[in-house]
C-alpha cells in the first residue's frame, strides 16, 4: 500500500523576506505607539488628577474607591484659595520675578557668551570649564553664603534681589547654550563687517544679535519656566508679602478646620493656576524651543 504525502507549495524566498520585514515593521510600529501612549498616560495622569481635584467637592476627594470624575463641578476651591492667600499679589510677584530674572540672565549670558566664543584672552578656557562645573553644584550648597551676602547687601525681601539671585543661578547653563550658537556663526561675516568699517558694538547689534535671536528667545522661555516654578530661593529670600511668589503661597495654604491636614482642594486650584502660564508657553513656543535647542546642539 502506497501513501502519498501532500506537500504545501512554498512561497518564494523574496516573498517570505518581504512578509517577515513587513511583520517586523508592523510590530515595531505597534510597540512604538504603545510605548508613547503609556508615556503620555504617565505624564498626563497627575495633571488630570490635579485638575479634577480642583473642581471636585471637598467631601469626594478622599472617598474609597476614589472618584475619577466629580459628581458636580464646583469652583469653590478657587474662591477659597483666593481668600486664603493674596493671590493677585503673588501672581504679580511671580510674573515680575520670572520675567526679570529671565531677561537679565539672557542679556548677561549673551554678552559673556560672545566674549567666550569670539575673544581669546588668558584664562578663557578656565572660565568656561568653571561654568560647566558650576552646573553640577547643588543649589543647597550655596544657599547659606548667598543669603549672608544678600542680607549684607540689603537685597533680601526685594524684587531686584530675587531677580539678581535667580538670574545668577541660571547664567552657567544659558552661557553654555549661547556659546554653541555663536560658534556656529561664520567668523567671515564679522570680518566682512569690520572691513566695511563697523565697530565691535555695531557688529554685535546688527550682525550677531539678529542671527542668535531665536536662541535668545528660546533661553528666555526656558529660564522663565524655571523661574516660575522655583520654590527654594523665593521661600528663603522672600519673607514679606510684597515679594512672595505663587510657589511660596502654595506652601502657606492651610485648612482652617484642621491643624494637621493640608487643603488639597485649594492646593490643587493654585497648582492649576500655576500650570496654565507654563502650558501656554509650551504650546505656543514649543517649535522654537525644540528648534533652538536642536540647532545649538549641532556643531
């Protein structure tokens, strides 16, 4: 008795290779989008929780199981927050503090970066290396000597003192970033301006400044976000209500009905008001920020 074995026709090797390549690309794409979705969820979940907590009735905040959507939307926490701290004054102080420190740091860093990138003088490399090393210095390490220095100069509890202090902390990173931008500008452009009779100040204002304007704007936005969210130095250097910022006001919120618990509804409301300016900056300036940093990273 003879048996015949049925064999399936095999696909050509080229077709199998294409199919396996397509399957690998499909799996890779699915994994990429899945990873991105998980990342977005992890990043956005805290913001969603803060937003919901700010409009949720207070008695629903600590229910078990927790509510992920309020039964009713209320803005009572926002009105209580405005009564708990002088919100308008703190918002104005934060705006002055963030804008002033960002502008001062960019202006000072721009001049220093041009000197380090274009002018060769003894010790320029040492200064640049010292700037790089100072970025790794912990903030808490310089807190006490800075406070003593500012107190002796009568700069504590003043707007200009906070601005000078914060801008000096952001100078190293800002200078390092702007140096890389300026080095990308061909020196021949400045030499041609010299030949045409322009002096150094005219070259900086009419040649270099327009070319690095995107970098200056990018660093201004980044420094604004850093200053707006800063807590440690305003908490130490601002004791008067006239100079306190929103981040300090967030720590001052208390629950009048309890000595041991924090008013999480009012804290969530203030957190939302602090997030909104930063969110607007990121939404409208993200293209320039990313393009500016990417351009400065290429040498």
